[in-house]
């Protein structure tokens, strides 16, 4: 709005000015004030964006402008004059804020002048708003900089302008003043001075990031190897370099620690994922000629309960030692999770993988444990998968799919009593077997199996707790779907959802899941529970124009409430179908449903997305969590995302949390909820007492 003050002793013509301006500008405040030029006082408590002053006698004019002298922010003034010769009047009162002058009845000139001043006012407001945002961003950045664990300094002409606490710690200084007058050259060993000088000269007009490796000197003259990363920056309005120091010796030690599991001495999960990534990026066909075994110690949670944490840890260490003793030169063993291992066998012969798995199972189950008397030897569940180059060569798919296949085969054995081995290829054939259509091609069969399940209610819902680690007392559950085969065995979504989408059946599956979920949560709520359901919607649901009204009907028929339901959409699906997703989500919000983004990855479009779509929950893709314990940069990104979410009242869920030692990191960062198989497996019956591990 634009606040207007008119000073005139002719109310008729003053109102004519106001009406003309109001017709041209809807922003003109309808509470426009009209006072006479000979007034005794102008209300200084009110701010006016624009003043029109109808000049009177010299005494009246002088008195009016004298009243404005105490104003800190001079409002632009337009002078109305009854005379033609008004240049001297404008010149006299220009220092007091007079911007222009017009003849009393020249309305067109008034509108032109007002248009210019109002446009200037809008530009000024935008400038101050941007300046405010910039200052807030700068303050936030400086706060993050000072608390960052990365050693960062700002350098101009070789001298320190500002350093953070981490930078001082790296060089063993306690006060910033000690470094304020010290050139960066003094922090580098003498034999590197010429090297650094030449580097600084060559990068005087630096536009991109460059780095060098040198020997640095601490305040106690201790020397350490470091990487200095230079990038162009601006600090307090001055052009300069930002310098980041990486302690290479410490980095090497951290890499060594991250490569080894401290409890068992085996290679770590981090090292395993790196190895898979290296093979995925390799152009050598030999890199794909291997087998992956996923090994799970059966009943280990019961061992913990029976013997306690310390003793069970010693038993696990003895198991890992025994497994390692059975590993040959063509194998590498890794500790993957709390009581799970992975093993890479340099062979694509499934029989070799089978013989190895059987040997491991037999050795563990017959081993006499020395730590505890009469302990029942634990058993192993082992799943095997092998790369299929024709299927898994897609970028960023190979590692995840291969690991998931071995894991699914292992879970199948574990859920059927454990102490066994299964290759993923055999699992896939098993779940596609059926008495009615055993002679038909597998892909045709799966389509008919899905259609049959839809027509005869042969799907099944299971529920996995989404557990608060910040003290939230609400009960949240992810709703997952299973397909039942002819033997009433459950088939997991990974084995049929992709095919269902290809056959155009996902919309029917979505509706079946939604209806069953609404009916179940209504039953639970009638019994006094406070639970909420997270329901996954597919890409097909986003494109289904009739889905919203159908959901409304389901809620109405069951007397449910939208607030009990959180509909989650995969992040890539929203990006690919933004307009359709926006329309559906806006409709769901109108009936009070919550909205979650699933499979969220680091994105430059987060803020833009949130400006268009109201989001209540972000469910992180599990790959985001893989490196936060070892990579400070990735950890800082997650901290920043969590801070952004907190400011926008968005909850964050970490998914596929399988390692207990990750919980403390997530809690420190401020993540709200966790979800994972090692915490709570999906179950047919809802357990309302699921909690995070202590």
C-alpha cells in the first residue's frame, strides 16, 4: 500500500487529485489524509510515502517545510502551484524533499509525476528487502563459517582478513588477532615460499577453484602436509581469496580408519561401497566378473538379549574372525551392518558361490565358541547375486540393484527360518511360479498374477514404524504392499511394481492401497490410537485426474480425516510432472492431508519446489546417509537441509537406517524420524510401541 498525504486548503480539488490517483493506482491508501497548509502540526508518528503540497503564501509554505525538518526519512513531495512561474518554488524547497511541481488543474502532469515517484518507491522497497535478505544471508553464512569444522580463511594481498576457529586450531593459534597481521607465507615452510609466490601471482585474476599441496607450519613449529584450496571470494565488500586448509596427514588417517571396522578389523561398509562404485565406473569387462554374498547372522538380537552387549560383541568378533579365516585370495570380506557382512568373490560361477556359502554356514554352525559355555552356535542366512551387464550397466543403478538383490535373497532365507543359502536368480524364479499358468512366459504370468490379485483381493498391507528420535509422541507408520502368490507367499514390491507400471496397472494398485489404508486407520483411530499412515503414490497417480475426487469419497465413506494421512510422492516423479503434481497436492492439502517427498536427494531446486508445493515431510534417499560419518562436506549439506526444513516447519525422515551407530549422528544433526529394517521390520499387525534404540 502507498500512504498519501495531501496538504491543501481546497478540499474539492484535493479530492479530485486523490480520485485520479486512486483510479490509476489501486495501491493508494484509502485512508488518505487531507490537512490545510496552515496546520499547527503534522502527525510525525505516521509515515507518508508521498506528499502533495498545495502551495499557499510564503509564510504557509515556510511553516509547512519547517514542520518536515525533524523527519529522518524525507518523503517525496509534489508541489501544486496556482501560478505558471514555479521554478523558483521548486528550487527553494528541493532540499526538503520536493521532487517536482505541477499546475493545480493539470491532472495529467500530476499522474506522470506520481507514476515516476511511485515506481521509484517500489524499486526502493525492493532494494531494501533484498538488502535485508542479503544481510540475513551474510550473517547466517558467517555464523556457519565460524562454527564450521573446515579450516577457512579470507586472504587479501597475502594477509589474513578473517579466519574461523577451525583454521586457528589447524595452526595451533588461540586468538584471531595473532593471525590478523600475519601473512599466509609465514604459515608455509620456507622451501615452499617461491612455489606459493608463483602460485599467487598466477592466480591474481582467479575465477575458479585451484589448489596446491605444501608443508605448513604450526605456531609450535610443527610441520604437517596440507592442501590449500584457493577460490575467489568477497568479504565485507572486499575482493579476496577464500583459502581452505585440508590436513592431508589427518585425512589419510581418517581414510584408513574409515576403511577398517574398528570392532572386527575387517574392511568397512564404506570401503565396500567404494569398491562397488569403482567397479561400476570401470570400463574393463573383467570388473563385472564377480559374485556378491550378503551374510546375516541369524538370531543375533536374541544373543544380545541373552548374553548382553559386551558378550554378544565378543561373539560377533569371533564370528568375523572365523569368516575371515575361510576367505581365500580371490575373496574380500567386509562388515556391512551391525550383524551383517558382505563378501566379494572374484568369480561369476554360481556354483563356486554356493559351495563357499555352504562352507561358511557349516563352519559357523559347528564352531565351538570359547567365550561362553554352552552357547548355541548362531547360524547364517546368505543371499547371492551376480552382475548382469545387460541389465545393470545403467549409471548409478549397478551398485544399488546388485546389493538389493543379494539382500532380498538373504531376507527370503532369514524369514523362512535362516541357516541357508539362496541365489537371487532362484528367488526371482520362485516368486514367479504359479500352478495355473506355469507354462506361460514369466512376464505374461506376472501381469496375470497382478490382475488376479486386484480382482480377488490378493494384495496385503504391512506396516513399518517411522520412529521419532526427537521425542515426538505421534505414531507414524509407512504402509507397504505385498503381492500374494498361489502359495500365499509374499512377493515384495521390488519384484512386481516396475512390471505393474509397464502394464498400466499402477493406478489400480494405488487405489487398492489407499482404500485399505483408510479403512485400517479408521479402525485404529476408533480404538483410541493416535497413529498416522504414510501412503506411497506412484507416477501414475500423479497423472490420474480422477484420483483426488476418489480419495475424497473414500474419506467421506469411512468418516476418516485427511490429517491422519500423509501421501508421499517420489521426488523424481514430482520434478517430471510438476504441474500435475502441484494440482493433485493442492487438492489433497484442501482436505487436510499431509504431503511427503520420498527418495529426496540433494537438489538445487528445493527452495523453488517448496515455493510451489506445500510439503510437510522430506524422506531422505538412503544414499545421502552413506557418507555423513566420513565426509564432513556431506554432513554440512545435511545440517543445512535440516536447518532449512526446520525454518519451513518440515519434518525429515531418514530411511533405510540399518546401522545403530548412525543414530547418534542423526540425532545430533536434528533429524526428526528414522525408518529401517534393522530397527523395525514391516509387520502385518501394527505394534504401537515401536521405539528407536537407546
